[in-house]
C-alpha cells in the first residue's frame, strides 16, 4: 500500500487546554450529505484515547513544503509533538489548526470502528475552509513526502 499516494493531514485535539496532534495519511471523504470524513489511528497511539475523551477535533490538510510538520507530528506515543515554534492559524475556535495548510476541517467524532490494530474514526464535519488559492497538497508515496 505504500505505493498508493495518500494525502497527509494532522489531526489535532485540545484536552483541558493541552493540545495534541498526530500525522495521518488515511483521511478520506465519506459523505457529502451529511458531510463526513474518516481516518484510522493505531490503538496504541496517545491521540487514540484523547480523541475518545474529547470527541472534538481539527484536521489540517498539509501543503507542499510542510514536510517538517508531517515529521514533527508523526510520533504516536508521548510526548505527542511539542508545540513550540509551530505556526497556528489565528482566529479559529476549537482544537489548534496549523497555519498555511491546504485546508482545514473542524469535526466531531460520530462513530468508531475497531479494525485490526487501528480504530477507524468517522467524524462529522462542522466547518471546512480551503487554504490559499493555488496551494499544492502534500502526499505520502513510497514512504516519502512529496508535493502533488
């Protein structure tokens, strides 16, 4: 499956004022009406239980040139990404959103499905914003990041 290109996103939560985030390459659109997305998180990843606890999340769809953020948030066990010098989008509500992304979603977990060593989370999209016009997305292909 590493030969199948996949978009790269960072899923973030805020639990009691403590932000956490994790890079995912499994984000998929599931439905337009109602708007739903899905993604898989390993059950041993620290973000897994935090998602269950809060239910509210943000998704920053990474843009070309944000490989460093994909790497930074790729750790699945504590500490989940330190937040120093991480540029955040200003003027938003809810969990943190990464600045200069290709797009952003604000969501709420609606369903969970245990599958292998992951849980597939289905999230209801409450808000969606595109990034700047002409922004190219970041993809993962053959275990390497590349612009599309």
